C-alpha cells in the first residue's frame, strides 16, 4: 500500500514534469494568420478612448481604425515592435498596456519578483523560527518576559508540567465557550 | 495551572500583561523597538498620503499630449470634395498650420465652430492655414456637415484614419497648432475657444519671425 | 421638496445619533460605565431607522419623479422603467453612498443585536469604531456628496440613468452584494481595533468576528462574480475581467480576507500569527477604504468613475486615519502579542496555511503596486504610463498556480505533523489525476505552458478536495454505521468549516479551469456582412438577416438579427443591439447577444450598421467554458455558506471536530 502510493506519486510527478517540459519546449504558438498577428499586437495596446481595454478587445471606432492600421503596417512588413513604436510616437508610452521594461518603468516589473522573494524569505524565517525540533511545551512561561526570544533558556520544572500549547488552547476555548456562543 | 502566572482562560475580559515581571532593561529595548515600529508606520503612511494627495491634484481623464514640441507627422491627403487640391503638410512649411479634427456626429465640434471660423477669418491672410480633417466619418456625412456649417477652410479626407492615429487623436474635436518650422506648438483635446486659439496662433507667428 | 427635507432631516438626526453613540461608547469604555455603553448600543437601532427613512425618501422621490432633487434629475427620468428607477437609487455616487450608509447602519444594528445578551468587554470600544465610520459616511452624504441637494428650477424631465447602467437588470445585484462585503469588513476591523486599544492579549476578537468576516467574504465573492458577469453580459467586449483599477481594488479585500479565513484557524489552534491576523483585518478594511477613495475620489479614471473632486481629500483623510490608527496600534502593541505556540513540523496543514497566506498577500501587494504605479511614475518623472491586463496576468499567474498547488496539498495534510505515509496515500489519486490531465493536454498539442499547468493543477485540486469530502463522510458513516448518503449531511454539519472549505476549493478549481480554458481557447472574428450574407466562424454559419429598430420611451434600440446554424442544425437567432439614449446620442451602447452553452458561448456584438440596415459590422466570439466560471463562483459561495452556517447551540464543550477525526483516522 505504501509502496504503491509512492510509486504513483513519483510517476505522476515525473509525468507532469515531462508534459510541462514538452509544452515548454514546444513553445507558444506564433500567430499565423494576419488576423491573429493583428490581435497579438493589438492586445498589447491600450484603446485610447476606453477604460483599460486593449485595442484587440475594444468595440470602439478608434480601436477599429487602429486594428486596421496595425493590419496594414504588418502587411507592409513592419515588425510588431515597430508598429508599437509608431503608436508610442503619437500617443506616448501611455498607449502600451504594460509599462516598457526600461528606465523607471522597470521598477514595475522588478517589484513582483521582490515581493515573491520577500514572501519566500518570510516563509523560511517563519518555519525555522516557529517549528519545533521536537515537541516542547510552549506553555504560559513562553509569553512572559523574554523567554520566547531565548530558545536556549533553561527549562524550569514549571515548563515541564505545563500543557502542550494545543491542549491549552482547547481548554481555553472550551472554558470560554461555556460562557459565550460557540461560534 | 502550575507555573502559570496569568489566568489562562479569558472569560471575562482583557488580560493585562504583568509588566512587573519584566526586567527594566528588556522593557526599555522593547519600548524603543515599539516606537521604531510606530515611526515606520507613520512614515509609510506619510509617503502614501503625499502620493495620493499628488494624485488628487491631477485630472485623471487628461492624458498629456506627447507630440507637443515634436515635428508634426506629415500627411498628403486628398480633398474632401472632389475637384479640390491635395493638401501636403510639407508644402505648408513657413506658415502656421492649424489642423482641426472634427466629425459630423460630434456635438462639441458644432460648439467650437464659431471660434474656428472667427479665427480663420482673422488670420487667413496672415500666413496661417487651417486644415480640417474628418475623423471616422462617412464622406457623404462630412460633406453635408461642411456645407451646413459653411466650413470655408481647406478640408481633406483621411482614409483609414492614418493621419488621425499618427497625431494621437482620441476623438474629435482635437486641434493642433503647428509652427512655421513644422513643430507642434499646441494640442487641444476637446472644443477650443477663440481666445486660446488666437493666443496660440499669435505665439506661433511670433516664434517664426525670430 | 418635502422628500428632500425629510431625507436631509433624517440624515442630520442620524449623524447626531452617531456622534452621540461614538462619544458615549468611548466614555462608556473608558469609565467602564455600563449604562453609558448600553445607551450607545441601543442608539444604533434608531440610527438604522433614520437612515432607512432617508433611503426610503430617496426611493420615493425617484418613483414619483421629483425632479426638484438634483440626484433624481440627473439619474432618472419619466421614461425610465420602474425597475431601473429603483436601481438608480444606487447607480450613481450620491445614491450609492446612501445605500452604503444603510448597509453600515444595518451591520451596526446587527452587531448590537447579536451581542445584546453576552457583552464582550471590547464591545463598547468596537461600537465606538463602528459609530466613527458611520459618522464619516454620514458627513459625506450631508456634505460634499449630498443626494438630497435640490435644484432651484426643477426640470420637467430627468436625464435618466447613464446609458451603460440601465442596460441590464444585473445592475440590481452587483453593487449591493459588493457593498455588503465591503461594509461587512468594518466589523472585524472594529473589534480588532477595540482589542488593541484595550491592550488585551486575548484572541476573543477573532472568535467574536470570524463569522462576520466569513459573511463579508461570501458577499464579496458573490459581488465580484456578479461584476464579472455584468462585464461579460453587458459591456460587450467579450471578456469578464479587464484589470480595471476599480476591479482590482475590489479584488484586493477579497484576497486579504481569504488569507485571513485561513490564518484565523492557526491562531485559534496554536495561538500564533496574532500580529499577522490583526494586520490582515486592518489591511482588509484599509483596502476597502482605499477602494472607495479610488473609485469616488477621482484619482483614476475608470468605467466606474463617479469622479467628484471635492470628496477626494475627505476620503484620503479617512484612509490616513484608518491606516494610522489600525497599523499604529498594531505597531504599538505588537511586543505583547507573541506567538504562544509553535508549528510541530515544517510539513503540516499549518504550514500550508502559512504558504496560502504568503501567496495571497504577495498577489495583493503586486496588484496594489501595479494599480498605483502609474500614479508613482507621474509623480516622479511626469510621464504617463499604463499598467493593464498583460502586466497583471504575467505577474500573478505563477502565484495563482502556486496557490492552486497549496489548495490541493493543504487539505491532504493532517494538522500538527504530517507523517509521510498519511500524506502519500492521500496524495496518490489527485496527483495521478493532475498528471493525467497534463499529459493528455501535452499529447493533444497544447502550447500554452501556463494553461497546461493550470488545468492539471485544477484537476489535482478538485480530485483532492472531493476525495477528502468523501473520506470524511465515509469515516463518519463507518463510525455511525449509516450509509454514506445518510451520514453525509450530519458529517458536514458536525464540521462545517472543514467541509465548507473543501467545497469552496472545488469551486475555485472549477472556476480556475474555466478561466484558463476561456482565455486560452477563445476565438474572435470581425466581419462586415451585407443582408443575407453569411460568414463561417468556429464551425458555425452566421447569416446577417437584417436590422430591426425598436423605439422605447427611454431609448432607441437597433437590433441586428443573425441566424446561427452549425452542421445544418439551427442554433437560433442572435440579436446584438446598439442602444441610443437621448441623453447621450453620441455614445451608443452596444449590447451583446450570447448563446450560452455548457461547452462554449457563442457571443455576438454589432459595431455599426451600414446605411438603411443593408449591412452591419459584426464581431463574433467563441468563448469556451465561460459558464463554468459562474458555476465555479456559485460553488465557492455555497462553500462559504456551508462554513458559515450557525451551529446549533448550546454546546457546552466545543471540541473541534477535527480533533475527533484525528483520533478516528489512522
């Protein structure tokens, strides 16, 4: 039973990793038809008269004209970046739906990475600091004074007979609920 | 509860932390740390307040035109009504050019029309050219509108709105004042008033003569 | 005239009561004067009655076409149908603030009623906070955003609601549910601040308000789903979430509250994360306030912008107050709020909850930073940039994938310590399911990495949580000797939080799969058709039959009739329309026509008509799986309801049922 579960999980993880690798290597499909290519460029541009809709999505007439212009530019052989640059010349960097990745705008792209790193750091610190090596009564002594901050403090007899924190909470909870709604 | 220096069940009310149990030194650092934390909170809030206060001073619907100060995108457009001349921007170099985007379905265009007409009358012989470009408008409707409103300055067609998009137009009415050197000196989004228009034209005329 | 005076009078007296309540609560708390606190508590019922009267007066004014009141003149008209007249109570700034006040007064009364017998010691302080918030919103409604302002010369007819807002009855439900969620977060905030102000170390504030936070979360979930449904069915751009700034700020409190609902369990069980939970609650309420600031303070322009510049500073001031009081108190008291417990192991349900919290808060920060980034750039470098869909998608998708993984693993982990064996056995089936889906998709040639990962993980989550539900019910059935079906409801009833959570996870998995499929496989085409001409799209043959005009009192509707057939079978007629409202003839509103289906929606909009209806420019969308987004959302809300359902009292000893389960499960 145990072995089978392990085998299944290992197989699943490998299969999933393999599938993801295959998909990753295959790469995103480059847009083929002209309409698809127009859509790809248009979905990175902001419709000037709408609220945060892309040129690809917007039903407004300006967006329609922009899509037509993108189509003719692409047909004339311009690259998507050149088409985008043309619009930026006329409307400013505001017309791009995501900030460009240079200059001060790079901060917007770096920020999520920093946030994730901070979260990972927090996770590591929290798990390290708050995890028992072996079960040990936290007890009421831990919240008084600096005992909590000093894990190497000598344990007193009182600590040794104190309740496990989980049991203390349960008792607390039970006692409290005798007097209030057990919500 | 053995070893328990405070009541463990909070049945009735708040728990006062027995400060008497703290050693003096530990509580001093704690106090300092606490004020550092509070200071951090106040500082962060102050920064956010400054940012949002700044945001309140900005008009969120106004997008700053980027083309002001840059060379005006060139165009060479056929006349709106057949039989007229093609208007090429490059051939107008040396004059002040006022490009006005309008449409027959645009209510504000009717509102600004008197200002445009008056300015045109005043400056047409003083080295200023007006060019009217309809935006997203069926040709027949544009011609009808032009006839109704007696638009007397040169009118062209903009097939595919290529010129409008090159000028970063959001929607009519939009007016651009182009100086003698071909640079855009002013962009107005929305109906333009006579004083503003004449002021910008005068400035553009003066600039060229330096 | 009479109604305006009545409404204003009611609001003024209400404000007076709120001020009294605030002062009496504070004094009652400080002096421990029970009588004073009690008087404060009971004023809230009269407060509710008065605010309800004010709302009633406005409703009456709208229904009787009292155009002397400016709000009625600007947002209603004689021609507006009665249903939309009622809706216009909250379709614009001033009216929706009236509704906000009503909901807030309702919540305060609910709190007072709920704690009428057993009064926690922090109740007066919490009431003080609630009254303070009510004061602010009443001042708004009596000051810069007055709904009862009158016009010197009343017009003969009103302008009618904004065209976009009277196009669809969904407008009825989206704001009230959203407001119920936003305002609901005030209650946990009030109790948290009260606990901090008291200097109490107890976790009572969490036990007191956990259900309120859950209720607010359920309302927020429904409100967000309805908003997406409105965007999809009414706005006609083919999608349901545009990463609009106002959409974002509505999402943020939901994310934070979801995190709170999880971390609350850790605090209840282990006495940990106290400062974290307080911060989450304060943060959720602050984000709600920030949301109103953004939406109504004309900081950003948006579909929702009400844009009155006079209120901006007031909202900012209130937001600053909330942040300073909330986080300042936490900072000042944090030294007392040490963790009482520990995690037993790095691999346990507790740590997956911790992971869930970190991911959700990370997403919150990213979306928040992205939303205010244009403002920062403008302040620093005087340029204007846009942060839109592509940015948010790219930066949050990896985190959402991580969240899905946690959602599948977490319920499989036991509390305290996961022994390898337990976890492995429970993990086998879901892992196999997820991997199978991924392999199948890879084999079928999918190229979108994120989509494959998301669909595989969604399968993983769904199977894991359903398996847990079955396992729990089966254990209970075995213990009581009843059949599975019979013991199902009882098992759930004994541990509503657990099963509610599991159901909610299944709902999220369904919605996540639907969102992935609808983004990855959507098709779109824009085509100009003349009458009688057909186009082939996604296997359908779509024929433009012509234009039809319908004149209604409040608008003119131009409908394009499109016949849809597929493989010879008729799929009916699509009738997207363009609505022209006399108040704004330059701005016609398009209404899409949607043929909903279990596998995909066929969605059509008309962008414009040729002269005489001889031709039309049409847009067709094939949106696969969208209906499951709504279904998934409904399942999530149901999960919340299951978790929130009140347990029958009294229960003298309250053993968490999980404890008993731990004993039963090997």
